[in-house]
C-alpha cells in the first residue's frame, strides 16, 4: 500500500495548505487537495489515481525526488498498527 507524504514535505517547504500547493506546483486545486489529504485514489472506489507525471511535477516544484513524496507500507504493518 502506498501512503503519500506530500503534505509533510510541502509543510517542510513552508507551504501551509492545498491552495498554496496548487499555486506553487501548477496542478489543479482538486488534485492538490487530494495530494494534501493523502488520497491516492483507486479504481475500486471509482476514483482516478494520481499519476506519476503529477507526482513528478509536484516533486520538481518542491525541489525533492519523486520518491520523497510517498512511502510504500506493508499491509501487515498497517494491520498491526490498527489493532
């Protein structure tokens, strides 16, 4: 499972909210809001997933590598944390 870290990284860059994230990165507000909330989307919910090109644009605007914007978590780790 992938967990987005966009908000965490953006806040380290002094970006206070999704509106400012959209302005600085050039992505649509709706996309910035989803990134800010950590919503990667999913076909099972009927959502469009956040594309790698979008993550690349955000990473470039924030001055970090794309890999800094997400963490891949093991489902077992998540299940243990939820107990």
